[in-house]
């Protein structure tokens, strides 16, 4: 039984292996009963804080740039927010197994078959960390210039170093510190972003932004892809943050708390972005919004952009360290996270100094769906078939005798379903970097989101008679 640490002023967990401001000792190993702690309300603040990010403002603005009117863009934003109910429900497997999402996905793909999907999902998490790091760096760079602390490449490099340092420090400490940081940053960011929304909404041109005659099929589908890319990218993560909860925590409360947290913040900021796009040129989203705000709010706004990028990056960076352990990196979680930080730093340097960020962001969001939408479809279908019950020991068994070894380490149904979904998504993707051959025949729409439905139904058809609901261990 783990030695219990004293609870400190409402911030401690009372669990030595997962205490605030101490390096977490657990990784992907199953969390024992003695180390479980917390409640479902922790998930509200986790998802609420991590989604108070300027990326959703950009997404809302992009919906209008695709030809949607303000109210049409709001519709897309709200539907995107509702998807957090699916994301939150995916975390139910964590409380049953006490381990990370990408360990649990071995049941769907097999011990070895899980590797390529795990690698691709690690790339996705690092990609989103890079996106948010770049947004925060650009905001901090402007703030430094306003304070007379210089400009140019030197200031940008300094801003990047500060942004990465804030993210790395929290993610390195681990689960308990991540939850505490997300909660307290949420208090501050919610107040600031609330003022931002109140400043942007009054000038909204409710009929503005849309193209004459409406956005068309292509505009609608592109808007949905961009808006849902964010929530869908979380699918490999929810169990990472439910694995510490006591087993008797209500499954309904887990789903509702996490879903409401992500939905409230993402919808509010997405609506703000759509409102801003009807009033200003949002090609440079930070500059576009900034031009609509009074001068006294400018420094606060820049700090909000920086803070939001950090809260989101903390979440993705922490999960990426667990992901590396799943991929076989023989280090502790705290050591493995260094790999993710180095790759994030290199990616951010490239985005800041070598490419046009706006075009890179749009192409990145569009292409990510090809990978994680089909992966999510298979994972969720497997979870439903098993009724969220797994053989926890078998999930961590790497030998040929484990229940999830299947055939040569791969689950044929899972791999076939994943490939099928990714093929459909690639054929119907319409992005800056890739246009699938079926886009034009299908009316110019981007249907990559349906890759999750295709893969999920394929998996159900192939595995429904062979996948048992194992007793939870």
C-alpha cells in the first residue's frame, strides 16, 4: 500500500506517488486502489481550463472565412462543443483499468498493432502542442515589444523559450500538478476571456461574413472539419486523466463533468471568433481581434492568448509522455517527456521561422482528421462492444500468451477497420496540403470526419461476434 502524504491546504492529494509539485512516479502502470483520489468535478476544471485557448477563436473565425454567416458559424461551433460528450465518455475506460488510453487501445488493435496507431497519435499530440506553443509565442513576442524589450528574431526566440518553460515545468511534475494548474489558470483565464467575449459580441454583424447565397456544401464541411479537429484530437487522452479516480466514482458524473468543461470554453471562444470575423480581417487572428479591442485591454488580451496556449499544451505534453512509454521508450514518464519537449521546440522553431503560420495551421488541422478520426472510431466501437470492461493484466502483457496478442501481435479486425477508415478519409479530404480524388465528384465537400463512422462500423461488423466483454480486473 502506498504511503499517504499529508494533504496540504486544499491543494494536496494525500498520495505520495501523485502529489502536487512533486514528480509523479506512476506512468502507464495500473494505478492501485491505495493511490486513487479525486472526484469527477476535477475533470470539469481540467477540460474547461485546457480549452480556454485562442485556437478556438481562430477556428470560429475560419468558419466565417469559409463563407458561413455568423449564426451558421455558431451552429457549427455548438455542434463541435457537443462532441466533448464523446471525448469525456471515452475516459470511462480509464477508471475501469487505471491506465492510459493508448494502453487500453491495445485491446482494439493488438499489442503490436497498437504501435503504428500510437506513433501517429503521438505525432498528433505533439502537433497540437506546437500549434499552441506558436500562438502563445507570437502573443508574448508582441507583449515584449510593447514593453520596450526589443523585437526581431531574438525576442521571438526568447518568447518561445519562456512559453516552453512554463508548459514543461507543470507537465514534468505530473498528474496532480497538471490538475491544480488547470484549475487555477481556468479561474484567471475565464475572467479575462469573459471580458473579451463581452467586448467582441456587441459589434457583431449577424448577417455578415457569409458569401452571397450561403456557404455551400464545401464551406460547411470544411468548417465542421476545423471545428471538430480539436475535440477529436483528444480521443487518445481521456483515460489519462480518469485513471486516478476511485472505482466507485459515478460514470455519469465523469461524462457530464468533462463534457461540460470542454463544451463551455470551446463554444464561448468559438462564438467570439465568429463574431470577430464579421467585423475585421482575421487573416492574422491575433492582430484582427486586437484591432477590435480598447487599448487598455491589449496587454490583458496578449496574456490571455499566452495563458490559453500554455493550458492546452500542458495537457497534450503530459499525455505525450505516457504515449512514449506505450511505444516502448524504457524511461520513466518524467524522463520520456524530455523527448516530447525537444520535438515540440524543433517544430515550433520551424513554424515560427520557416513557414507561414496561418496556412500551416489550416493544412495541419485538415490533415489530422485522416489519422485520429478513424482511430477514434475503432477505439470507441471496441469500448462499446466490451462495455468498457478489459483484462487489465492482459493490457500490460507483452508476450504471445496475452489475451490481446491476437494474431502475430495484431488484431485483424482493428487493423482492417483502421486502414479502411483512413483510406476513406484520405480519399475525401480537402485541405491545403492534400485533396482526395473523391472530393470533386462528391460536390467539393470534405468528408474526412465520416472516416470515424466508416472505421467504427467496419470494426463492429468484423469483431462483434469475437470481442467479449471481459470482466474488469
